[in-house]
């Protein structure tokens, strides 16, 4: 399955997506407001000879999407060289999975960059690879903090709340990491001949040792 220009044009802009968020809207907006686009990243996209098309497949319930999607949307809104189309992954599961290896079907979010003719340049899956140790450390810390809570429902609620608070607190730091890795994979894709595209970035599964 391919993403046609007409389908891409049906994608939402940032505000239209925010308007339909049902879960985690406040932290999503707090993270977006907390992200500062690194100058080197913005300069790279602003210096492109031709604009690129960025398709974003995301879901409001996903923790990685809570950190990664607002950062990349912040970049897209900052550069006139990025045409944005945001899609609710749950409404476009088959299309989203077409940009994923079979063993990673269902992964979210997914960011796909195309040239002006909708030829694929790069894919960025889930979040920055270098953030994985930080995310694992966050989960371990929160699990330890909630270990003494005997009620399962309360433990889950506390765990979700702490994860959200941690992600909001890390908005600027994690956002810079995400945007630098995103820019690097796009630059990698741009440097390749069409036959060797797309470049791929983001997390890997199974994780590398």
C-alpha cells in the first residue's frame, strides 16, 4: 500500500489533531509547548532545496506518541519546508502497517517523509533510539515507587500518572534528542539514491544488545 498525494492531503494539521485528542490532551500540549527546536535541526529543514511531505501516524493513548509526536509537530510547524499530514493511526491501521516490518505491525507512532512527488525518503519509528535507556530507567523507577501499592487498579493509575508527569518534565531534553535523531535519518535518506531509500530510524525490535 502506498500513500497517494490525494490521501496525504486528507491529513490533519497540528491544531486539527489536537482538537480530536481524547486521551492525554493536556500533557500532549504541555510537551509541545516545552519543546524547543534545536537551531541546527531547523536550519537543516529550512535549507532544503524543495519542501518535504511528512505523514504522521499517531495515537493519543500511546506513551511514546505523547513524547515524540508533539516534538515533531513542533518542528513541522516551525519550518515552511515541511508539509504536514497527521493521521489517527487507529483509523489507518493498514496504511500505517505498510510502513512497518511485519514483526512490528501495530507499532505507533510512525513518521514517514516523502519528496514533493510522494517518493519515500525516510521512516522514523516510535521514538529516538538513544532515548530507550532513559525510558527503561523511567519505567524501572516508577515500578519501584508503585511496588508497595497493593491495589492493582490504584497501582496502574499511579504508574500512568507518574509516567505522564515524567514525560512532561523531560519535554525539552527529550524533544531535542528526538528532533536531532529525526533530522539525521532524513538527512541520511536525502543522501541516498532513490533505489536505496527509505532510510530508517527510531527504535528497533528486537532491541539491539
